[in-house]
DNA sequence: AAAGGAATCAACCGCCGTGCG
DNA sequence: CCGCACGGCGGTTGATTCCTT
C-alpha cells in the first residue's frame, strides 16, 4: 500500500508564527508528543505543514532551548568543531546543549566566519612541512624542548600556532587560563594499541593541524576513514572540547591493505615523519 | 529626525537518506 | 527491487532591527 500523498499545501499558512499558534503547538506536543510531524498540524488544529511545525518546535519552542548571546566558550567550541566537522551544523549543535543547528549556522555566518577570515589573514601560513616535522618529533618524544611534559601539550610559538588556537586566543585568553587544568584531560588524546588498549599520544592541536593541512573537506575524510574501520572506538566523544581525531587515530589499528596505503599517502602530506607515526599504529 | 545600508535571525526550500509497503 | 512518504539537514531568503551618516 502506498502512503498518503505528501502534505497538502493548499490553504496552509506560511511566514512568522503567531503566539496563538505557538501555544497550540506547545500544548499539543506537551500532551501528545510529536511522533508524526505530518499528522501533527491536522490533529492539533494548525494550518501549517508538518515541516513548519517541526522547525518551529526544534528551533524555538523546545523547553531546553538556551536563548541569548553565545558565550565565549560556546564560540570557541564552534570554531573548533567547525574546523573539524565543516558545515555539519547539526553535529556541532549536538555538542552545544541548548543551541540549535539553525542558531549556530546564523551565528557562524554573521559573526564567526568574519572573525575566521580576519584571523586567517593575519596568521602566516608558512613553513608548514617544517612545522609538522617538529610536531612529529614531539609525538616521538625526540624534541622535548617543544613539549611541555607537565602540561601534556606542545609548546608552540605564535608563528607556529594553528588557526584553531589563534582563533581561540583571539576570542579569549582568560578562559583558557582559567580552565587549563580542567581541560587537560580533553587535550590529551588516546590511541589504540594492537591489543585495543588505549594509550596516550599527541594532543588535540596536533591532530587538528594534521587534518587541516589537506585542502579537502575534513568531514569527508573523516567519513571515509570511519567507513573503512570496524573499530568500535570510532565514536564522537561527547565533550564539545574533544575532537574526533583521537577516534580516527584509534581506528588506524584496524586498517590494512589498500586502505592503509590511502591513509599512508594522506598522512604523508603532513610531513615525512608522520609516515613513521602511522606505521606505529 | 530621516534615510539608507548593514546586520540579524526566523522561516522556507530543496535535497538526501531511510524505511515502509 | 522500486517508488513514495517522511524526517532531517544545509543553504538561502526576506522581514525586521540596528547602526551610521
């Protein structure tokens, strides 16, 4: 049996929602839930299509929506996640409790993108290969002068810092200073060894920079990577400050044959020493 | 105070993946 | 397996508000 035709557009209202419509939608969802968006407006007595009802609820009427300006911490998180995920607004929103994809998208296009452009303009994009070479040394522990053991993170000069860290510091240095201790665990990334046990490895900025060296869309790369790995570790961490790179790192241990060659080439773009790093995995 | 441009953001559009029949 | 409805998503629009001159 074929389903009923898609929403009848005749007579359906468009444009801004009135307070009365909002109240009808809120009351209905509170009482009956929203199992079927298409049927909802008819049952609730609204002259709207299901999509419009869903959008209104998701982006505006939900009780857990956080209104108001984005905090510095939230903006910083958006920068980091956008660097890693691209325009996957729903994925970014999932890591920002109370914020919607639409809201984040708007903030990005109205505020943050401009800041990013300005930041990129100011940051020198020089000596990339040398930079990753040094970073690889850090991972191998052969260049302790560039690695703060106590802080478990590399020491970078302003000229070497990534776009992510530049943006972050541009937004706020106080926040970082106040939260360094709390965030230390988030900056420490893990990888799986041959037994599947997690062990400590490079820090967050290291992996961010590895992946941002490639001009291609990071999210596509990540998707490809996840698709070829059966490692159950491949999960997006729940904390908004933790990127997906450790998961990518972890699933290297399951990659063989042609796939291994692909990723070998991919990492080669970031510097010859990274070949050794991948070989370790 | 008025006009015009810029910024903001709610809402729509169209596409895509998924699941049902 | 195919076609369709549906939910979800990202891109875009346009009305409104804010700012500058």
